[in-house]
C-alpha cells in the first residue's frame, strides 16, 4: 500500500482519507434510501419527495469528493499500463513520479478554483432551486476532497521518488 512515505505522514493522511471515505460510503447509503423512498412514493401514491433529486445531486458531490484520496491510496484510479508494465521498475517509478506531479498540479488547481467559486457563491448568497440550500458548502466539500487527494498524491510521489532513488 502506498502509505509508507514518512510513516507518520503516510499513516495520518491515509487515516484522514479513510475517514472521509467512510463518510462518503455513509452518504451513498443515504442516497440509496432517499432514491428508493422517492421512487416508491412516486409510483405508489403519486407523491414524490420534494427536492429529492436536488438533494441527491448535493450528496453525490460529497460521495465523489470524499472517495478520491482513499481511492488513490488503494491505487484504484483507472490506469492504462499496457506499455508501461514492460519497462523496468525504476522506469515505472519515474513515470509514476511524473504522473503524481501532474496530478497534484491538476487537483491543486481544482481546489484553488473551487475556493474562488465557493467565495463567489457565498457572496452572492446562491441557493438551490427547490430546497433553498446554500450552495457554497458543497463547493467547499470539493475543496476538501481535492486537498486531501493532493496530500495522498504527495505520499504516492514520495514513495515513487524513493523507488527511483533506490539501487
């Protein structure tokens, strides 16, 4: 598992990512119950739950954002390594290092842009259409998920660099 880098750092970030993932999985259960109840009420008594679709959209933001870092630790993100697996472990580690650097740059940019967007939504007092929920907290969830993913990628980067330097 990629949580070795600087034992304390790796374990701490892994624990944080696992905690967020548990919250995300719990949100998935809430989404399933809400969707089943909404569909059942719609077909049984022609009375859907008002705002259920909107709430599901917001919950999906939490689910996706909170699962990113844990998935990175589990090496669960989609990779295509048909060619890369033919190279030496050191070459693979170099490519992993470059990939981690690019990924950190992308998700740091996502986090920063999301902070700016959340700020503008907060200032505008933007709310959802049906439930009138403020939108900025859900954008901040994206910031948190992206930031923790950057930390997980940093641990993966340090592990890849360690493999490059060895031997």
